[in-house]
C-alpha cells in the first residue's frame, strides 16, 4: 500500500513535465481575430464536420498558418476565401455562394414553402365547399339567443 | 387515380433522393483544379537534395503526380499497384510528391517497398500540397501534355480505378 502511495506521489511530480507545452500565442491579436473569423466560415476537409478554426487536424493547422500569412500580406477576407475555394472547391464554404449551380440549394426551401402554401390553400377551399351550408332559421335563432341570455344572466 | 397515388409518388421520390445522398462518399470532393493548369512549384528532390523538380520539366508528356508519405497507411495499400503497373510498362511517367515527410523516412520507405517513380519531389512543409488541394494522402493527378490536370484520384488507386479510369484516359491523352 505504501508503495502504491509512493508511486502515485512520484507520478504527481512527473506529470507536469510530461504535459504538452501550450501552443505559443499568436504575435498579432488583430490578425489572429480575423483568421478565426474567416476560418470559422470554412470547413476542414479532414474532419468534415469541424470548422477550420476548431480542427486539430494537421492540414487545418497548416491552412490556418496559410490564412495568417495571407492576412498579413494585406489580402481581404474574400480573397482569402477565394484562395481556399480555388484549391479545395466550394465544399469548403459553409455558406455556399449564390450562383447557377446553387440556385436550387438557396431557392429550394422557398419553393417547397410555396408548394406547401398552394396545397394547403387548395385543400382548405375544397373542404370549405364540401361542408353544407345550413342557414339559421328564425326558430333556431330565437333558441340560440335564449341560450345566450341564459348564460349571461 | 387513387388519392394516395400522388403522395406515394412523392414519398418514393424522396426516398430515392435520400438513398442517393446516403450512398455518396462525402470524402470525394470534386476538385476545382480539373481542367485547370497544374499549379507551378519548384522543390528539391527526395533522393538528391541538390536537384530540384518543377512540373515544367514534364511539359509535352502525359504524366501522373502521386502524392505519398511514409506515414500514410493507405499508401501502403496503393503502392504495390503502382509498382506493378510501372513494372509492366503500362504507366506514363509517375512523379512522386513526398508530402510532409522526413527525408530519411521517405527514402527508407522507397527502399523497402520499391520505387516506381521517375523521381520524387520533396514537399517537406506541405506547401505544394496546399496548392494542389491535397487533403488526404494518397492522391493522384493525371496531367496532360499541356500541363492541364485531367483527373484526380482521392485516396488509394485500386486496380479498378487504374483499368477503368486512368489507363483509358492516358491512352486518349497520349494520342
């Protein structure tokens, strides 16, 4: 038992030495902020459900470095994104550009909504016609009024 | 027409659409580089640090650029196929791009598994890989005589891909 404690105690001392060193903070916080803003809009192709900003994949690290370099050389956000799209394709953009190939993607939901509304309206109209109009006759009206009075009093 | 016919057709169409979507491989992202000139670069060679390689050296030839690394597991699956086809003389010149590797490791890997390459370019920091849109090794590019990328294989080349896609296209481009 004592031995186990001794080993555990020893491990406590060893641990900090084994821990990984924190990654150095970027020299320029402004560049870093823009880099993160841009790369949050971009998909990491290695782990496709992660953004470039959040991924720990090697390629993502390289690409973040690349983005930093582009920002430092004075490129605009759009130019940085174009740089990546020209190499990896539209798929890297979480927010696809509006162009002929993506019209269906952007317009599809609205077309579906429109179809839904048309179907709903025509269904309601049809149903309205199916219900027989039963006009209130004089006797019924009196009965109804009497009932209402009864409730109010 | 039964009143269920239309909803049924719509349902079957939706299922078909989803089935197609589910069977697509999300790793196969169409490369925007197909039909575009292969990006230029100039890097040292793997075997001879003093010699360099640039795609311009291959002008006028149909050739393959095969991205590989010693740390890449699927490359071991693919490599024997390239070696085999190169031995039979069925392949155009193949240039390797040793991607994010250590020189020693790369050289040792070729010594152990065979070297089917005309030469291997040494892309130590992966900068060339970024220009070619490499995101998962192995990847292979087929480049025509004018230096335009005609085909990209993402992931290991299988005998089927070789027989049905690469070799017929090479034949056509070499005409």
